[in-house]
C-alpha cells in the first residue's frame, strides 16, 4: 500500500531528475486588439436564450458568454499538426439538445487538407468526438464561399441524423451523430467549376415524418448555365429533383431561411463570395469571372412550389444574409455582400428589413446609421463589409447581429432611427501577427496583417493602432541600444524615435513590404524585399545610412544572394549584422554595417528563417533549426553548438532575465527534454527547460509569423504568433517566475 501511495510522487521526482518538461502554472490569453478577421457566420440557438456561436475562416469557432458579454474561443487546444482545423467551414446545432454543437473543420493548404467533424456535448467546451472525413470530403474554411451555409445540419426529427454538403464530393449523411458518414448517391453531384460545391443544406422542420425530415433543399454554388443549382428531396434524401427558382442564369444560391408560414427565402449572388473570383480550369485557363456584384432574393412556397421574386426594389447587388423573425413569419432581415455604398463615414454593405414577407423593404442603413466601437478605436473608420450572415436574436427580435470582414456587429434595435451597430468582439481575436517588439522601459509594439498593428502600453484593454495606417505590416525592427527608435514597413515605411508615439515617413524605398533590420545604434537600416518574377522569388536587401532624411539613398547589400534570408542586427556592435540562409545551411555575417555579408559558420539546412541575437551581448546568436534543434554561437556565428536538450525548435526569442539570473530568459516553440511540442522557457541559457503552455493552449502553433518572444519588462511573460487567433501571451499565474 505504501508503495502505491508513493508511486505518483516517485514518478514526479524521477521526471524532474531526468529533466522531463513539466508544464508550469501559466495563464494564457490574448493581447486585446479586437476582431480583425473575417467572421464567416453567426449561428443563434433557437432553443436556448442568449446562446450564439460564431465561426471564422482562420481562427476557429467561438461561443458567446452572454453573462460576461464576451466570446469564448473553442479551438485553442488544436495542435500545430492540426492547425488547419482552425478553419471552420460550417457549424450545426442540435435542435433537440442545446448543449450539442458540431463543427466541420479543415483548410486546404494546412495539415495536408485534413477535414474533420467535431462533436461537443458541453457547448463546445470540449470535443470528445472527432471524426476524420478527409477521405470523403475536403473542407476549406478559408476558401471562397466560406460564408455560405450552413453546409452541416442536424435533422430536426432526429439527433442521430446529420447531413453534410461538401465542396468536392456531393452530399453525405450520418445516422450515428456524426461518428461516420455515407455518401447520398441519390444526389448526382460532385463539385462545381468554382470548387465551392454545395453551398447550403436545409431541412424542413415541418416535414418530419417517421422520425426524420422528409423535405431537403440543397443549394449548389454554380450558375444554371453549368447545371441546376437547387435540388429538392421530399423523401428524406432517397431521391432528388432539380428545383428551378427564376433567379438569373448567372446567380448562385448563398443562404436560406425558413418562415413558419411555409416559405423558404433564398439569397443569390453571381459568385461564391465573399468577393469576386476568377474561375479557371485544371490547366489555369480562365473560364469566367464571377464579380459577386449582382444578386436577388427569392421566396419559395413549400406547399405549392411557387417562386416569388422579393428582391428590394432598386437594388441589384449580391445578397447573402437572410433571417426570419420566429415570432412573425412576415418580418425579415437581409444583407448585401461585397457591396460598397455609403455607410456612415465609410462604405460597406446594406441591411434591409421587411414586415410583409419581402413585398417591400426598408434600407435601414440609409434610413439612419450609427457605429458603436465597443471600445475598439480603430474600427471607427472601418465599415461593416462582406456581410455573409445577418440574424435576428430569436428571443429578442429587435436585436440583430451581422458578420463582417473585420468581426461581428450587433444592433439592440434595428427599427431605431438611427440603428446603432456596435462592434461586439470582446474575446474574439482573429488577427494574424507578423512581428513584435518589446521596448525596454517602454510599450509593446505589434505588427499584424490587414490592420497595421498597435502600441500596447497595457494588456488589459484595447490599444491605439499605429498611425499613419498602411494595412498589412510584415516588418518591424528596433535599434537595440537606442530602443525608442523603430522602423515598420508595409506598402510604405515609417520610423519613430519615441517608441511609436508618432511615426515619420521613410522616403524613396526600393520596394514594399518585406522585413527590416536596424543596427544597434539606429544608424543603419536594412530593408529586405522579395519580388516574384516569372514564378521565381528574388530577394534583395537594400541599405541606407540616412533613412531619416528627406531624400534618403539606398544601395544593394552584397553577399546575401537571392535566397529569402532575413538579416538581424547585433544588439551591441552597430557594425554587425547576421542572416541565416536556410537553403545553404550557413550563417552569413557582416562586420561593416551591413554593406557586405560573407559566410561564417555552418548549420543544419532548412531551419526557421528568423534568427535572434541575445539582448545585451555581442556575437551571441541563436538559430532555431526545426528538426535540427536549437543552435547557439558566442563568436558572431563563426562556430555553433546545438543544445542537447532541444530536439526541435521552429522559433526562438528572448525576454527579461529572471530574478537572480545572469542571462536573458530564452523561449522556444519546439520540443525540449523529449516532452510534447509547445512553448518552453529557459532561465539558464538553455541548460534546462520547462514547458509553459499546456494542451488547452496550443493555438495551432506560431504559424506563418513564426515567433515566440519574451517581454523585456515583465519577468516570465512570453508572446506567440498564431495563424489566426491573434497575438497570445502567457505569464506565470502567480505574477512572477518561481524562486530560483
């Protein structure tokens, strides 16, 4: 008995002795930026008050916590190998059990196109059942038509029956609550020329007989010139027939909404959406261009099969969102998509209400429009656009939600003049972090896709966006010995000498976007630009020593070749720069202020492209080598040694030294001591490591931004990029690192 009692303690002690990675008590959360990405759809529960879900194209699914007025992410436990499952193509609720939610997840270019159906019985808190359906269907949560739907539906007559409309292989059915799926061969359909396939599946709740819905309508993402784009089954999928609508030949069904008086409303647009698309054949030849700039709304009467054209008079725009008041079948709300008309101070989509079943409509944007920022200042100059879904709150139909390319908005009273649309994204973070700088004694500066980045002086509230604005900002660099001086680059370039309080233009730049590096004293700026020519990437690095002048000059750096190398500066010696060449497995170094680079030490090839130099130390260079582990040089890259306890590292960064430590804290994304892949921390220059994230906080790994970086002002805090869950950070739950 005593031995059994002591076994857990002995196991822990042995693990510690063996140097096993034990996850420490860290709390993980987002650096608040506010939305920032495309919310593909919002799905309200029609059986439980206040229950809403949102699905996104690259950031997973969310559930609204109405009590705390914030969105709760549901997919943060996804591993790096399963990062593609953050693309949520469809979401389905069980109408008989409000705790049950299903997700259809997959992204074509991640995780080898892996596609799964996830089932949760606790409102998405956990997904105990995950069915891999890759061999049958291929989802693409970030593909064209991602706002269509919903493609996944639970039968209103049976919780065991689900239908799944695919992009590539027609219609599927499950009779065991999603544990397995079988193709519905009665619908003779595979894919469409635009690759979007089935756009929605609708099951008629009034047709339940024998325990299942008999009437099924399937929308297909193609013009009628390519084939029927609506199909009807009246025998629970045993047979299907084409169902014409009267919509224009170029129009494709987007979404459908059911009215309790026996009508089905369907929106149409001339494309898959949310924007225009060139449709090409397998050889890359142009078949047609779907502009996604025209559309209609039609009403189908279930009892008679009659179609009625109910598009708002005077509008020929593409339509997508459609919802019916469950208390009043004549009251509707609809949204355009990919429309840019006056919307307050900006240009965006239009929203319409009808009280007579679509016979007449009111444009509520033109009647009176006000924007509520929800505390997110940057959205004040933005619009509600790509409005794929618009939904009544089923239990408070004065309230309406609408999705957008930058988040989700809600009006408390759509009949008010003006109706105020409030950015409702607390907890919903869907930006793509591209770069980061923690200024010693100063703020945290972020650089992200689409929306510049922010100057964070605290992490408990939203921060101001960099100004002037330039959109996607891949490059950001700080002068290590003069840390208030930084440079950022996107389609333009700016520098600051006051840690981002204000920015001034850098003129005459030789290319846009790319990466930047600043010498330790801020006197030399390197700008690396990649240009695609005839299918080949050519990378050039330009150098300026007078970039803060009105008319700076630039010269081409020699010795870096045409590979996508990314120079970084020595933090002490202003004459030294380094660049890792992944293809050649070489560390290239410059000792003349970045004028020329020559080969220094040899390394494993195909490591991560972002090298780091340890703060406050000359010539102390670290390179993450992916499967080659983690390499360090203390002689400016002439020689390297690999750290014995790290078997994989795809990102490395530094933070403030721990109390009593003589070396900056090192963070990696990788594998240390044979543990699971994750974020690891070392406070003794890599001699020992401890894991600081856990299985619930993986976020799909650091993604394309590929960085982990410590905070230079807060001990133990670490930041990580993601593919679409924003900038996340972890810090000791106690507020500081454990005593050494």
